[in-house]
C-alpha cells in the first residue's frame, strides 16, 4: 500500500517537473511506474536520483545523489521524422485460416507496425541468446522441449539442465505459450507476452515526439527487459537445480534484473531524447553460466532427469 501511495504522490511531482520544464522549453519528463513485486526503496531511490539530475538541468545548484549506476542513452534526430499520429495503427483484416494450417507468416500478416517492430527486437535478443549465451546447451534445450509436450503451467517437476529451463521459461514468458514443444514449431498465435508488455510496460512518449523517437525508446527499453528477464529466469533455474524442483508458474518473474527507466527531452536537435536506466550487471550469474558443464556427463544427467518427468 505504501508503494501505491508513493506512486500516487509521484503524479503531482511529475506534473510540477513538467510544468517547470515546459516554461523553459526543454520538454516533458516521464518515468516508469513502480513495480509492486520489487522493493519500495529501489523505486524511490531511482526516482529521486533522476529528479536530482533533472534539477541540475534546470540550472540549479542541486547535486544528483550517487545511489547507484545509471545508463544514459541519447537519440540524435536525423530529421524528416513524422510526428506521432492522433490515431493508432489498426490491424489489417485477414481471412480466417484454420489453426492447424497457420504458419508464422499467416500470424504476422495481422500485425501492425508497432508489434512487428517490437517482435523484431525480441527476436534479435532471442537469436543472440541462442547463438552466444546458451549455444553450448542446444542439445539440452532440444531434448527438453521434445519431452515436454503438454502445457506446463501449474505443474511441479524435478529439475534438469538450468540453462535449458531458463531459456524455455524465458520464451514461455514472452510468447505466452505454455507447451514447450510448440515453442520450436511454426507460430500459431500472437506472442501474447510481448503484447502484454506493449500494453502495460512500454513507455508513453510525450505529445509531439516523432514516430521514430517513440519506437527508438520503446525498442531500447524492450531489449533491456528481454535480457534482464532471461538472467532472472536463469537465477531461478539455478535455485531450482539445488532443490531439484521446478514449479512451472508463469507469474514467477519478479523483475529483479529489469531496470526502472525515465525519459526526457524534446526530440529536437537542441534537446534530444534521453533515456535513464538502472544498471543491473549480472556478473555472478554470468560466471555461473560459464562454469556450468556441457560435457557428456552433464547431458546424460539431463536426460536422466527428463525421464523422471511424466504426465
């Protein structure tokens, strides 16, 4: 309750900041909503730090607090961008196709430009993880998704290769497909986890920004959320491995490695768009990933654990 009360108080603070910034012609300021799953002090500290930075921009003597590392990204306008339209994009009408006859191309035909662009970001992160992070455990992942042919939501099983578990649950989270075997089949429906993020987690940019700037901000934050969520699922998988139990709860994700964000600027040459994000470097988790074996013994242990999982 105290977290929600503080978020309500942030409305008046944000309005006051934007009123002062508008008088100086330096654009609006927007900040992420508080996440009730995380510590209240973390959100308060981040907001206070960004507000202090905004104060220094207003030519005051206030110094920003060193509460934690912040990343700082700036978009330089290229010109020729179109202002945000008043009406949102609408999906194109498509002919009905039976579910078992659909493929990925059929599903994507109904997407608007925003969903298509966001999926490209997610798909890029997924490809990077597959090629550079989980590449030594492709066999583990392939055998796990082949074995788990039913909807796993609400199930409890023994643990198996933590990297395979993390990658599978990460994809379930973003695609909202509870049957692992379907994750490596042609897409049958929209990636509803990604759609949910666009509806609730994507930033709402100030009026007057270009479409290009809005997409740049959204893509930047989406990429950060995708990477952060994978590291959290891997951390959960390591804990599951130690206790030899996996609770397949689609709500297990808590945002531990997800950054709060704030955006400012006027999307002009004089005042470009800026993004402030918390820096969560998963050094210890990355070390555990590199130290996790991928030899024949690991693979055989993985298969042995999978054989214990039956419907």
